[in-house]
C-alpha cells in the first residue's frame, strides 16, 4: 500500500480542535513544524485520540507536525529518509485544488538535504521522475513517505494539514486501514 484514504467520522470536530493549536505566527507562510511536547499535547485532544484508537493506530504514533502551504506553492519532489516512514495527513479545512502526487525515480539520482530542524530527505528532480498517482487532499489519507512525493496547493488559500507520523506500522494496522476503507 502506498496511499489510502481514511474515513474519520468525527473529522469536523478534529479539524475544529486542531486549528486552535496552530501558532498564529505560522499562518500564511510555508512551514513544516513540530510543536514542543507534541506527543503529549496531541494525545490530550480527546477527539483525535479517540479517532486513533478507533483506527487501532494509537500505539504506533511517533510525532505530530503541521504542514502549511500558502496558495500556489508546493513541496519539492522528495522522499522522507528520517525515522518517520508513514504519515496520516488530516486536512484542517476542505480546500479543493490541493494534491498529493506520488512518483518513481527512473534513474536514481537524488540530492540529500538536511533542514535546519534536523529533518533529512532525498530531493528528486522532476525530469528524473515519473508521476504514478495523484490524490486530492480534501479528505484524510495515509501514505508511505519513503516513496518520492510532493504536496501542491493550487488553490487561493492556505492549505493546512496535521501530519501524524509513524516510524513503522504493524502489518495488522495496514490491514485495519484497508479494511476500514472497504466498509465505507
């Protein structure tokens, strides 16, 4: 599995609670950031904790981050090479025109980049990649971050997502996600 939509019955409640947590100085600028003590902070948000328990993923969570993409911006094509291999991304508002794009790199040439916050990723040049999947980000989704990918905001407003990070998932958890989606 590279990507799977995730149905959250209490999505509106989750969005309402999480939007309150974002520092105002982060809004309107491109940023990917982890709040201090994020595991403790987000586990204290009952509606989010309940959703993770329902998905049977609560024991695999390793971090929570926010991604803010201003209008007409996108991340470079990259693959995460740090400790987080999976991400459950929850949009904090429904914005048509935002996309997750998955790629293959056909020649293997990459540049390793280290961000100021210590995160490391492999940057891929678009001329070395083939687009394999495109997914709208208006609903929550679970995906493998070790696959070359980008997130693009083609809309006129900020796109804000909560990124729930996992270093790995038990094969049973992957099965649960797939089973959950088949029941929708």
